[in-house]
C-alpha cells in the first residue's frame, strides 16, 4: 500500500509535508535559534535578522517558540488518533463476533460519545484530573473513537458475510484467529484512512484546546497558544497569527490529502486505479509499435 500511495502525486505531497512536520517535532527544540522561554525588554519587535518572526508581548522570540511548540502539537494529535484507534477499532471488530449483548452495549456507548460535546467534556475532566496535555488528549481520543468504531464495524460486517469466514467459523476457528487471518487485512485500509483523517482532526483539537489554555502550563509554547497570544496585539503585529495558522492549515490539509490517497489505492477503487494504469501502459506500448530489428535500407 505504501508504494501505491507514493505512486500518486497527492500521496507524495502529503508524505513530504508530514515528514517535514515530523522533523520539526523531533528537531524543533534544537533548531530554535534562541531560548523560547527567555523574556527580554524588546517586546513586540518587528521581523529582523535576530528575530525572524519578531517577538511577542514578553519579548520572547516567536520563531523559536514556533519550533519548540511543534513537538507538543504533533504529539498531542498523535495521542488523540492512537487513543481513538484503540478504543474504537477493537470493540468495533469484536462487536460482530461477541454476541448481541456486547454489540448492543458498544453501539449505545458509541452513540452516547457522539452526542457529547468534546470541548466541554474535556474541560470538565481536566477540572477533575488537573490541567495536563495527556489527560486532555486521552479524553478527546475517547470522544473521537466512535469514528473508528463505525468504520471497523462496517468493514468487519462486510468480511463476516464472506464464505471463507463462515467456513472458518463452522470449522471451529477462534475469534482471534479469524480476526488475525481474515478480518484485519480487509479492515486495515479503511482504518488507515480514518487514522489519517483523525490525525488532522487531532491537530485542530489540540490547537483549539491550547488556544484556550487547556492542556498546557504557561509559558509552554504551542501553535494554538501562539495564536491566542498574538490575537491580543494585532494592532502592533497584524501579521503575527499567519505563521502558526498556516502551519496548522497545511498540516491538516496534508493529513486529509494522505487519507484521500490511501482511499484511492485501497479496495475496489485501488484495483480500478491499478487496472486503469495497466490499460494505459498497454495502449502506450501498442501505439509505440514494434521496434525494427535492423536499420533502414
């Protein structure tokens, strides 16, 4: 699947952008030219050779804070996606095989989680457990998990009706063996699409929470926190929100682009795309014609 995704132009663009964001998260604190937490008397300075994006209201270098805040933003979005994957996909697959009671309970639970406003619920849980990014992302991941539950359940239901799965059940195969042998390979492509989309949603959620000051302790830099601090001083630095907002937008766009690429190369659409490419290659070879064996007379 990876090679087929990279064969698409959209897939290559998405992978390059997300790889650059991942490098920012890994190397951002070391690439920061100045201490992102150090204050100075040079508050609200304009762009210069010393401060590439100027300084904030406390005189801190905005470019250094943007690089240093990449790690929290990326890790938070990944935590949301992975928690949602585990909490949603596993019950979604097992709900097809573990009986009516488990199916009814998980369906009602998924409906309940969908009805809860994630932002208000996250604020309430953080008020009980303390203001920390891990608590916020765990709660948010659980609230996003119905997406994976529905995707994995729908894919599993499609596979469960296939003759080879029914034959395995009749022959006495265990649920775990059926899931590993037959179900997982069929469920993986739609789950991969949902995972890519959820990482993008996670960036929006992390940015929204940190914009409100939830999940982080000041003066820890984050992309959403930089947006919030810049909005109060737009009269002095009207261009200040552009950099963090652009990073958030490009990252979310790349995640959605990757999800579209995975969808295009998987399942029936992927087979149709592969057949179409093969047919076009055959037409080009036929149009080129046979190469002459010898030179012209």
